[in-house]
C-alpha cells in the first residue's frame, strides 16, 4: 500500500547533504534531474542543486530522508575566488549538457508515443468500421481487415525492434478496443515465437475478428458472470458466429478461421467449445492473449478487473496448464513483472505509472507522479538506465488518494499499441 511521503519542510540550498529526500518546487524542464522528488545520493547531486539558484524552492521530506539537513550557513556576499569560479563554470556547463540530454530523450519518447497513438487511431477507425459492418457487408469489411492485417504483419516482421506503448485515455466505446489490444500482443508474442509474415497476417486477421460473433448474442448476457446454463451456451456460440461471419467475407485463410474457432480452447483440453487439446500455435497465441486482456478488462460488471501484474501471476499460478509454457513465458517476458498500466511505488518513494516494458523484466519505463506539472509534460523514466531506482511494489489504484488517482488516471480498460524501430 502506498504511503504518502509526508510533510515537505523548506530548507536552504546550503543545508543540502547526501541522504535527503528532496522536492524541487520548479518545472521539470528547469533542472537536469529525472524527477522533481528524489533522494540526494552524491556530492555531485548536492553541487548541481545548489548551482540552480533555487532559494525558496527547495524542500525535503523528513520521513523519506536518511539524513538531517546541515545547519543553516549564511551565504557569503563576496565574489568567488578564481579557482572556485572555474569550478562553478564547469559545473554549469555540465548541468546544461545534462539538461539538454534529458530534454532530447524526453522528446524522443514523446515522438514514439505519438506515433503509436496516431497509428492506433487509424487502426481503431478501420477496425470499428469493419467489425460493425461485417454482418451486412462482409466482402467490404473483409477487405478492410485483410489490408490492416497485412500491413501490420509486414511492419512487425520487417522491423528490427517493436515497442509496446500504453496509450492515453480513450473515451470512445466499441469492439475495436479489445480487438486491437489482442492484435498488438499477438503480434509481439508471434514475432518472438518466430512466426513468418504470412503466419503473422493470419494471426492478425483472427485477432481482429475473433469476437465479432458477439454481435449475434444479446449484449446483456456478457454483462454478468452469473448466467444460467442455456445463457452460457448461447454466449459460447459467439465462437461459431465469429467463424461463420469471417468465412462469409471470403478474406480469411483456413488457418485464420481455425484460429478463430479455437480461441477459447486450451493446451490441456479444458477449453471450449470442442474441449480438445489445442496444438495449433496461432490458436494458442490468440487464446493466451485473449485471456490476459479479459482478466484485465472483463466485460462482466460483477467481475473485479485484475491489475496487469495480478493477471499474469494468476495465469502462471492457476492456469499454466491451459497455455503453451513457452508462449506464456514469452508473454510474461514481453510485458515484464510490472506490465503497462500498473501503478508502482519506486524505491525513492515516488509513485509512477508503468507505460512500457523495459529491456529488463524488473525495470519498466514509468511516468513519474509529478503533480506540479501537467501529465503530458511529466518525466518518463527508463528504469534500466537508473541503477539507483527500482520498483519497490505494485500499488492497487483503489488505495490512492483521489488527487493522485486523478493525475495518474490508470484506466480500467487498458489500451496499448505498438511502434516499430527500423
């Protein structure tokens, strides 16, 4: 559970020392550090902060600090000696260099996130149109899905690196949200599994259309988990309806149709509708990813959504037999121990929202809670580049104060998409 860092006490720059947990009451882009609140760890940190000229804007949190502020020392009025002046000039140059590097890195991160957001908006428009018209215009809808799937598969297969991004608040509703989440993770897991571009395209088609048959089932049946036997049987028919609608379009290969037909089957034979041991790799990937997204964003209103980390833990501990072990391991490695959408507390006491996995499972990319500035200007920290900062624990959003929750705004329905690095 998150603990508030406590009262912030004003101090003078001359009182700084290693071990103070400080708050710089200034814009994030006005200093070279990765966050406005952090632990002072080195003498260089002290010197840099003192060089910023932030009298009246410096605070420390006693409850988070491991040292006491130094006694207040009056600032000398006489100018610095030449040697000291040279040292200050060198420090100022280093501060400018660090500040510029920080801003350039943040801009690269913003650009990558913006590319993913624009790509999602375009894909969402196409997907929504196709899924809502597949029943009355199957041929046209099939062409839309085929074009989108082919383009996606080509980009994924031919790229050197594929990055996963947590997207901002998407207020619209519709079938495109779940479809694109499943598409995105299927593509990343499929690429890791060594699928060919053709196999990725088939998997993409199945991912986009696997639930389209739900349009033929009364929607209220999906809003509760307490269904009567005949209602459950009706719900399960969506698999047959999805397969038939996809087949009617003429755009789906037999492999893609088989994948849709098996997206609720399991490796150990415990799935449905056939209840047979599933061995088709495309279907195993789709079933795995579909299950993860449904645990995080259940349709039934009486089912509590799991935090992303909880969903992975649940699948590993309780459902590992239902999934191909190599694919489940791949999904866990892809998302990391703290998947996108997880609220975490860092070892320096700061709160953050995980927005992307990192190259190390325990060190994701996080958006640091910085209420002094707008969220879109807040620092994004790649924890694998910060050896002194780690994730201390995942935090359940319901335990956070309202003002913190409003700023972080972790979505109950997560939306994510990819960007590629050529």
